[in-house]
């Protein structure tokens, strides 16, 4: 009997969805790169449109930040799909010095949708963007793969949220 709580049916459905989705292990890949001279301002919009469709089809979520030519992207999803997508992205001539900095299976997704930042990072405080630039510089310099910490993902999410606010 359903008495104001979650019905058994809903609970079962939620558990199945969790097993199949967010709580299932995901492969998380991160890279840094620099925009090349071919990267035009209108490319951001094009990449965003293309990515939101194609990534959703492949159940890949993630975040892409572009600011002052410094690019960072995190992708999460099934390992074979994420690797295949990264191979394609890495060949894209609109960026260079593409360096994978993280790639490992993790117990849960940290990024639940696809988002892209770059159009309006001017809305984000200088202090927050400075932290992004420091992070990018750090990752560009590391010799080995690193673990992207939850707090670092949160920094990217913060930039994403703030840059999406109406100006
Ligand atoms: C910085 C950067 C990030 C990109 N991210 C994605 C992405 O997440 N998903 C995607 O489908 N394409 C992304 N692209 C575009 C791909 O590199 C590629 O142009 C696109 O997938 C079309 O590939 P195709 O012409 O081989 O079909 C990105 C490109 C750049 C420069």
C-alpha cells in the first residue's frame, strides 16, 4: 500500500535507473589543450550544438571550458565511447597541445549533463577564473596522469553556472 512514501514500484524503478545510469561505473577522461589559430569565436557555438547531440546519443556527459585560449574538457561515459570521442576531438585542428591528464574508471558520474562554457566567462569573477587558469597551468605541466578531485570538478561547474547567468 502506498502511504505518502515512495511506492515499491517507484523504488524499484529508481534502483534500476541508478544501476544503469548515474551510479554505474563510468570512465572519466580529462584533457587540456590550447586553442589554435583556426579556432574562431563562432566555433564555440558549433561545437556546443554538435556535442550536445552527439554526446547525448552516446550517453556521454561532461564539461568544456574555453577561456583566453585555454581549453579543458572532462568527459564521462562508457570507456570505449569516451576513448573514441577523445580520439576524434584530439585530431581536431582547432586546438593544439592536446594532453590527456586523467583517464580512469570511477564509481559514479560527477557530471550529469553536457555543458560548455566559454561564451560568457567574462561574467565570472576574476578570482574564480584565476583558479581555472592556475589549474590549467598545473595540468599542462604535470608529467603523469592525475586524479581530478571532486573540488576541481566543482570549480568547473561553478564557472559553468556563473557564466550562464543572465548578464
Ligand atoms: C575543444 C573541442 C571540444 C570538442 N568536444 C566535442 C564533444 O564533446 N563532442 C563531439 O561530438 N564533438 C566535439 N568536438 C568536435 C569534434 O572534434 C569533431 O569536430 C566533431 O565531433 C565532428 O566530427 P566528424 O566531422 O568526424 O563527424 C570538439 C572540438 C573541439 C575543438
